[in-house]
C-alpha cells in the first residue's frame, strides 16, 4: 500500500507510539538547545537517533536513516549555501553593498523607509540575515542621524527586508532545505516567494515602522551607542580579519559601478525565473526546455553569479587572483555551522519520516480537515517558538508535513514551502540570536525589542500565511 492510501487509514497503536516519541524527541531538542545551550547540530543528531530508536526502526538502520537525511539535504543545499556565501563575501569586500546603499538612499526624506526596505532586500539576496544586519546597521544609523527622525522608522524597514528574504526566498538555507525535503521546484518557489515577499515587506517594513516608531520613539541619540560597535563589526566582517585581529586583506582600489552590482546580484534570480517561466508555460518536449532547465538550475545560476562577481567585485576593483582565492576561502568559514545544522535537520526529518511520524500526523491532519499549508505553518510556529531557530523550524516542519505533500502540484508544493517559511519567522524572542543582535545594535531594552522586532516578525509570519492561503485559492 502506498503512502497516500495509508494516510486514509485510522490511527493505530504504532501511530500513537511514534507521535509520543516525536513529541519527546522535540522536547529533548528544546531542552538541549534552549536550556543546556548545546549546539543545534549535536542536539538535532541526538534527537534524530532518539526518534529512530523510539519509533521502532531496527538498530542497524537508525544511523543509516540519519545519514541518508543529512546527505539528501546537504547534497543539494550545501553547494548552494557555499556559493551564496562566496557571492556575499565578494559583495561586502568590494564595496558593492555600499554602492547600492549610496545610490538608492538619495532623494526626499519621506521615501527613505521604502528605499531602506529596498536596499535591505537587494543586499539580503546573497547574504545570511546576521551578515546583512551587521552590514546595514551603520547605514541605518547614518540615515537616522541625517533625517533626525525616529530610529525605528528606518530600522524596521531594513530588518523586514532582510527577514523576509531569509524566510521566503532561495538561495537562503531555510527555503532551500524545505524545497529539497518537499521536492518542490526552485524557480516556481522563487517566483511565488517574490509575489508574497513584496507586499509582506511593504506592510511589515515601512507601514509597521510608523507604528513601531510611535511605540518606541528613540531617535538617533537613543540608538547612537550602537553605531560605533556596528561600524566596527561591519568593518571586521567586510575585511576578513584574521583570528589574531590583524587585517591582512587588501582594500579595493575603487568600487564597482551600481549597474554592474545590480546585474551581478540579480543575474541568478533572473536565470531561475526564466526556468520558472519555462516550467509554467513551456511544454517539457520543447527543444529549448533542457537548456532553460540547465541555466535556471540554482547551482548553475549561482555559479555564474560567483564567476561574474570575481570580475565585477574582484579583478575590476583591484583584487588579484590570489586575493580573490583567499576571500572565497574565507567566505566558507562562517557558513560551516549553518550547513551542519541544515544537514542535521535533514537527518532529524528522515528519522521522523522513516519512523512513521509524518504519516501519523498526516492521518490526524486529514481527520481534522487541516490543509497542508496551515499544518506546515502551525508546526513551524511551534518549533520556532520553542527553539528560536528559523532554520530548525523550517527543516523539521517540512519533514513532518512531507507525506501530506505527496501528489501536490508544483505550485502548491512551493506554497507549502512558503507557508513553512512564514511559520519559521513567527515572534522571535529571547531564545533567538537575531533578537539579541537587534537589541544590542539598536540600543533597545528587552521590552522595546519585543514591541518592535518581535512584533515585526509576527506580522511577516501572519502576512506570509494569509498571502500563501490566498494564492492557493487561485492557483
């Protein structure tokens, strides 16, 4: 009997057992990450082995299940994370990010919040949230000093642009992991993700920023203590300082042009969107289809972007091939931990699937009438609240709802990915590293951070769910 038929069977004793084991396993995960401060990679590995044994898998198959899950996710996602890190490093070190900021932040003060959201979204394409935040904070503070307005009026749009990209848009680790687990189409997910991201950033960024600025009316002086530390962190991140603190990276002799910076950053998105268009409108037997599928594959698209960046952000700004090689090598060091967490999340997911947890939850969801979209969002929200990690929430929730997603159309598979991504951003609080980064960089109290950052993340999550559900009605 195939999984689709099994999902319509009533719950049995084994289903009850694996549900209890899964709940205990997630509890162990929370205990290890939140209370004992264990690294998420180790916690996910321990949780996966516990779930495998407790679910009744043969002991000689438990580690094999975990290894298959790790390899299945990292075999695809790991390459893309590495390429994205290379692109982000070259963007930061060449001065390309500053060029985008300087060009777009000109004009009337009333448009600054919208431009700040746009800048954050563009810079956030190849960068992890934390790196983008460190890079943008000095820019936000300088703009706040220049405009003499509330810090949150400009800070919230920048944070919203970064966060939405992190949760919804490939090539960020969470969306890529969910795409791999659910076997969704990257191009379609990217296209639908952009449709959801634009209004979400608008509402959670410039519009919510007006309310946040009233609730927490700190100005440039109140946030000023963050400027020096943020600038120092940004300089350190951009320069690739050594462990001993000595800066050995040569500086660029000049900055890349704004046009070439945009071309380099948007090239992989354009290639993936071309493939998405081919998937939607072109027959699979069309002569051009294999070529379009090839150039729109994320590995090829990001590789082309990195090769282009080696010229536009590399040799054309004064870096020698030797310097470029060192920078690309240095870009991989900060992402090793992220890759291990994503891989271990895939192993945890596989233990849930092989043990039968996903099937049991699918039976309950069918009996309760919950849609796959809503279930994926709810599970991601619960894990996000418990662990504080958007990536852990994404890979775990995607694995749990995977059996329900079997047989869905490419459009709806991508919507499940986006619903899970939306849930993974819900109400960041004290167990999330991003919460403390925002608090310290903006000089906020814990309560002020909750009123601004945490509420903004909740707006993003709820908006993402609403828009995902709306698209599911018309696609």
